């Protein structure tokens, strides 16, 4: 813990009773409580708070408390420990183990160890059956398609896609699909450019 801090306890608060405690600081935290009921705390005679174990209260840097009053609202004795300091303190007893994979996401995976980055572009027509934006790829994990043009592009899984049946990809928008199937596109009129990145 950062200094200066003071550790107090174990302290017994009798059933249904309050216990005043003279201590100065601007941050305190309940470190342990043997009761399932939270202790109630009054700071320098001001508002009373219900404070669970592990939670602290920090006053603004310019304020300091001079005493705390702990209140036990249960019918049995409560045993607590708490810490007080001038400034925050940290308790390093929490240990989290495991791993976080940051190499298998988005652009990092698409680039891999390669020094090149090659998204591709396709001009999508309004002709019946549309066009294959990207063919079937059994190794594909995902593909991101961006509508780089001004018209809406309609996406589908085969050459039966139409402006009425396809998924609308509005101008300037992108969609990421987790699929290995072919992806077709069509526009209602004219042509429109899409850009894709396959992973």
C-alpha cells in the first residue's frame, strides 16, 4: 500500500451499536467484515453511508475527516478491519491469471507478418444476378465489406440477390461477416464500388 496509511482491526462493533473512531485522512476503505450486512459509516458527524467490503470513500483533496463512526445494524456483533490514509492506497492481494490473445483480431491478423496490406475492390453492377464480391473460401474467418460509393449495395449469398431481397449496405457503411460462403452484390441502378478485406 502507498504510505501514509493506517490499518485498523479487527474491531468489534457490538450488535445494534455505534463505535466512534478518531482518525484523520481523506480516504478510507473497509478491508473485511464478518457479517453479510454492510457496516454503516458516518464521516465527521456528516451523512451516514452503507459501505460494503472492498469499497472505499475518497474525499476531495482539500477536505480531511477527523473521525469516523461505525454502526452495526444487526442483532449480532460485527468484526471489521479498515484502512485510512491521506490519499488513495491500493491493496495488491488480488491475483488474476490467464491470458489475453491480442494477435488474432482484426487488422493485426489480416496483416500477419507480411509487410503488405492488400484490400481489394469490386465494381458492383445493377445487372441481374449481381456480381461475386468474393468467392467461397473454406479458410476464411471473416470478411469486412465497405461500401465505398454513393449508392446502396445489396448483399446476398448467391446470384439470386436483388435490391428487394439483399441485405442493404448503405453508402459509407461497412459490415463484417463471419462466413465462408460466396458473397454477391447488386445495386438498383448504375454501378457502385465496394472494398473488402478477407481474413
